[in-house]
C-alpha cells in the first residue's frame, strides 16, 4: 500500500506521519510504510493496519 499524503508542510516527513499513526491517528486509516526523500519508517508486519477499507480486505493475505 502506497499512501501519498501530499503534505508539503515543514516537518511533515516520514517520521512525523509514522508518529501520527502510532499515537492515535484520528482517521480510520493506517499503513505499514511511510517514506520521504530521506528515510522509510515502517511498522512490523504482525501489526494490523487499516488500509483496504474492509475487514475482509485487511484480514486476507495475497496468495502471490
């Protein structure tokens, strides 16, 4: 899942967006990888993130 925040404000880097999720994002959305032009921050794959929009989509594994 690639998420483009389109957030160009100063300080809105990968770490800031990862901390937003970790500390309780107010939206019903989350993702495993946050990337900016300098680093990539990620959550462990064992953590359930809400990216697919449904319980079915978030609980299934890609068979490929």
